[in-house]
């Protein structure tokens, strides 16, 4: 059977060939609309389509009817739900917190209104007159024509997209699904978009700021860097420059085309034949983000010490090595709060058994307490897979704590690590979750303060899990995994924190997340920032990254780090929510003596800014803003800002412009108004570009508004244990016309 060339067959991965026997079903105009318990129920007929070049209904096959449900909530949210698999429309699952109230909807003619009389949707029942069509172009079958107004703003309609070249040749279907021999699957919904519309979000996307013209597979996988299409953190949520957001409530593999397959349409494809989308309106981008958090959860506030410096490398191998580094940090007054032990604290490097090596860490509890007395918190690496050869393997198998493999699997290094893993811990099984928590509990009882919940983007797919099929679990797995570690850490230590790499919708509740394995290069730094900004545009408040990049080039482990990259990444790190040094070679600043004095001054600045960072973090936990804010969040009507991904606001007051090149200069765009360089006092005008602005290695371009006051800690300290946040002083740019002196 020849595959068709028209409409969205490529987007839907549709194959009408006989070996797969796939057929496409398309929605048509509503046959019935009614109110029921505050919802609007719209009956839509679906007709099977013929296998041919032009779409045409297969009238020999009876139509099916499915119900499209519209439901309104507070905070300008309108939910659109339809299923071909009898799924229930739920307000309670792992992704949803639903801190919103349902608003009853009513019908008034073709309009759908809330009780306050605000129109939230319109159903167009008009059919084009037949005399508009020639014999060569027969009249189209009427498609469902529904327009949504989630916040009641009639100036920004969100309409189903009936997107075609000629009636039989479609580029996007308003609603449809594919049926195979195994049942109904792969449902699609399409929304109209404008020629100049921009899009952001979708997770930690290592792409340009405006995502229009791109298609994304929302399928978590090991990113293996920050400069490619792969993505550790896919979030089924985007925001539009037309001031609305869309959250697709699913954990299934899905695909999102943002004006790519057709420039007239946003197209969403779910591998499960259910569409459940929350359309979110708002007058500001922050309103939209806050409403999204009301659906999926607000971030928790991390502890004070987590905002200090984290020191790590891959890896420290003994208590003696760690204590020597900590002693030097203190004796030379490099402020630091966390020492992280990566893969080398086990009996065998990378062989995760959740137990210290008894020879290299002979008395771990005493070791941890000695570090605590000097103001150091200990963070530990681990992962959610049980390795062949691990002490816990037989226990995990006998009790079904790990996935049961349907056939023997051997890792090739692409999905997990160089080791073979016998199974993935099954967090859909409460007993397995409790068992995992017990492994962490022993470590946390010793005094460990944070668990690095590494990996989790991939699970064993040829396996059985208690709660769901692996294809539906893969994306959700990060949430279940991180929730377990976060809850046990908070219950045992009192501090709610993890250090995580993967993510899906809802993971923002369990901070914090870092950007993965970036290269120690300028493009690694630029890619990291792009990812962090998009993650902040996807509902996350906190985000970190490996300073000064994770791995070397061209030699992954041993190539020397460029000292300028080290300094510039340090400066960038000071103005991010959390700051960890980590990588495949030595990261302690004294190994780079030519730049160590500069680095120390920037570390000291980080600690002086902690009153400001904590203040802004508390606001982020209550509202919609992240700590790193893309310029468009504050200037959505400035078209320039929808294309800028190398500048950002750090909280409310700082506009940060990292230097990410060898030349010590960059072009800077300043939004409207007057701006003052935080470090030099130079005043510049906004609403314009400033080209080729130079910045010596010791400084980075950071700007504030005239009159800005920043809470500053007055003393140099070695750790947050010495800090009393009530003792901050107010530093004013008006009182310091020459800027802040490092």
C-alpha cells in the first residue's frame, strides 16, 4: 500500500501499510451539546478515513461518537478532555495537585459561559454553503469548530485548527486518532497559531528562545550533553506570545509541533488515545506560570545551606581525600557549604549499593560529623537501578522491588552507564518505594543531608512494573523516584532537597534540578543557560548546572579546562539559584592559581548576596516566577525579548549578561528604561542594543535600575552556619554611584 503524502501523516507517524494495518479517524462537527454537572459535553462523530492520497470518509464503516468535555477552573483555566479508550477524567494523580476550584459552565446559544457571564468558549455550528464549492473541489465534511477563551479575553482566541490546503489535503486535524490491530492509540489535537507567534517552555530545552518552527519528542532520555535534541527534562507545557499556556496532562510519549509541520497550527500527538489539555490564560506570563503551578504543584523552599557553594568532582575516593580538600577550603577561606561524593564512595566505583566503602570510608558516621563541625554538609550520588553484583540484588528480585525483565538485557552504555543493571526500582509498587526509602534512611541517619537522584530518564523497557506499562511509566518515573528521595530526606533530616537530573510535570515540587553533563566549553555554557531558561518557563523555580562544565574536550576526562571558561562560568553561577562545582577532572580553584583570587572574590560575593537570593526564592515558591527569568517574562510585548536566550533577570532586580566567549565582550540588549552597571556605575539607556560592550575578566555585565536596593550580608564568612540572615544591610545603587566593588 502506497503511503499518502498529504496532511499530518508524517506528524502522526501514520503507516497505512498492510503489515501495520493502521487507520485514521477524523472528528466532524458536533451532533449534540449539553450541560452536565457544571461541564459542557460535546458529542463529536468520528469517521474512519480511506487509505488514499486525499482524505475522504470511509462511509462503509459506521461512525463512532466520543464526548469532548469542557471544564472551567479558577485562575483562568479551561480544560479540554476527550478519550477513545474510556479513560477517566481525574483531578487526582501523581502529576496534579489541583489547587483550583471548578467553575460551572452554562450554554447560551453557541456560547459557553461561566456564572459571571464571561464567555469561555464558542461552538460554531455554521456549515459553509454548498455553492462555494466546484465540482472539482467538493464541499468538505464540516470539522468541529470550537474556540476557547480560558481567561475570557476575546482578543486572543484559541481555536481548533482545521488546517488544510484543499478540503481533502490536511496539514493538521482539529481532533483525530489512529487505530491499529491492538486498539485505539495516538490521538491528536491541533490549535490555530499566528504567523508571528512565538513559543517557549517544553522543558529544559537546549534550543533558541523562540521554539516556533520546531517539533519535539516529549520522551525523557539521557541528554548526553546540552547542545543537542535529546532532553533530560521534558515538560508537556508551553507558553505562547499570545499570552496563554497549554499543559498536556499525560505521562505518555508524545510529540509537540510548534508551527513546524504546519506554520498555521500547534499540533500535539499523544501515544495514548486520550487528549487532556489545560488551556491557561492570563494578563502576565507570571499569572500563566502560577496557574500552571496550581495544577501541578508549587516548588518547596530549599534550606539556606543549599544556596551556598557545592564542591565536587567525579569523584572523590576516600575520607582522607575529602577531609584534606575541606581543610584547605577552610584554611584559605573559600566559602563552601556542601561537599558532594559522586560515584566513588561505594565498594566499587559506580556499583551503587547505598553503603560506604569500609576501607576508604572506615567510619562514615564519624567522618560526616567531623565535616559537619566545620560547616560542611554531605551530598551522596546514587541511582535508581540495582546492578548485577550489588549486595541488594537477590532481596530486590525476591520481593519484586525491581522491574521483572521479560528478556535478558545487557547495557551497551547508551541508556545507563558502563555497568549492567539487573532492573529498575519499581516506584509504582509501594513496598519497593518503602524499601528504597529504607536504604536512604540509614545514610540520612548518619548525617548525610542530600541525595543526588541521578539518572531516571531511562528505565528498562522490556520489563514488567506493578503499576503501569513501561511506555507510560518512562516519563513519569522521574517524578516517582524524586518524590521518594525528597520525602525520605525531609522526614529524616528536616530539610527538603534532592539534586536531580531528569524531570516531568510535577517534579518542580521537589527541588532541585541541575542541567546535566555539559561540556567545559563556551557552547556548553551557552547551552546550559538556554536549558535553564526554558525550564524556568516550564514551571520550575530552581535550577543549577555543573561549574565550569562537566566533561572536557577533546579528551572526556583529562583535557585541561580553559581558565577563562572557569572564571566566566563561575560568574554566571553566582547569579543562578544554586551553584555546584563538578566534573571529570579537578575543580577546586587552587588547581588554577592564575585565576584563583578572582574566583575567591566571586565566591565571597555569592555569600554576600544570599539574603537577596533567599528573599527571591521565597517569592518564587509562592508565585509563578523562577529565579532565572527570561527577559520575555517581564517584557512580553517587547518582540526582541522573545529571541534573547543569553541574558536573564536574576530575581526582580538583577539583569545578568554572562560573557560566553574568549573575546571578553558581547552585545547587550537592555529593555525599556534606564539601567546602571552594578559593578561600574555606568548608566545606559534601554530599548536598544549596545554592541561590543567590553568586560575585563574580573567583571561580568550585571545591571540594575536606578534606585535599586539589594540586601547584602556585611561579613565574609566560610559557611552559612555562621550566617544570621537578620543582620543584612541594604546596599543602594544611589549611594554607590561607582557601583559595587568586589
